[in-house]
């Protein structure tokens, strides 16, 4: 199993140069690490239902922790991030208003019409 922390969604887009900033950082961590942080810091967890995670804990106003679930990743400047093709799939599935600009940027980056 992968024991690395993984930056997802908006944070990955910043690392890829597709965004200037992000409101929060979605961080996927191994299940054991997730539970240790939750217990040590007394964090509340919330069940969610996305293609990449079933559990969320807000570490602070900026960092959202998720249990890793084997999403496709790549290294960018030594940081493991979600692959752009997976970010696109994730954002298209959610299809929120706030994701539309990201969807277009990802399609351009991936050369998809």
C-alpha cells in the first residue's frame, strides 16, 4: 500500500500550474494515519460519498483529510498529486458550478475537446 500523503483536486491543480490558488487542500492519507490524526486531535469525521473518499475530517480551516482510496497519482515537484485525468473525472461527476472553469482548464491541459 502507498504510505504517502496525496494532494487532491484544487491543490493538485495548483501544483500542476492550472490554478493560482485553492480555498482548501484535500489531503489523502493512509487509513492508519487518518485515524491516528483524528484521535490525537479529537477531530470529528463525516461520511461522504465521492469517487475518491468515504470519510472526511477537517484538520483545520484549510486542510481536509481523507482516507486514501487508491486514486491514480503522479509526482509533481516531489509531491504526490491526483492525476489530471482523475481530477477531471471527479469534477465532471460532481458537476458543481464552481468546478466548470476547472473542467475547461483540465480538458485543455489534457487536449480533450
